[in-house]
């Protein structure tokens, strides 16, 4: 799935009955191909590093630890 093209479709759909303001975050859920769908499944483990970012905005960095 090419998420680059999905964004415009999602924004178009949501804006039909919702005013989308600057700074609005649109969360889309878990994409195909993530860990639990692999064979064998792959999950986050202590010591892993998760980074999510928005170009021109910044990054969120998290280190996975045991509970």
C-alpha cells in the first residue's frame, strides 16, 4: 500500500462533514505488513527503538522497556 496517495483520499473523505483545522492529527491505525501479520509474528521487545516523525515538524522517539 502506498500511504502517500491514501492521505489525500482520507482528507477528502473526512472533510465532507468535518472542518479540518491546521494542526489536526488524523490517525489511521495499523497498516498491513506489521509484526503480528508476519510469519512468524514479530513484536516489539525491550531494547527496541520506535521513531515516528513528520517532516518539518519533528520526531517522537521511544525506547521499549519491559513492564
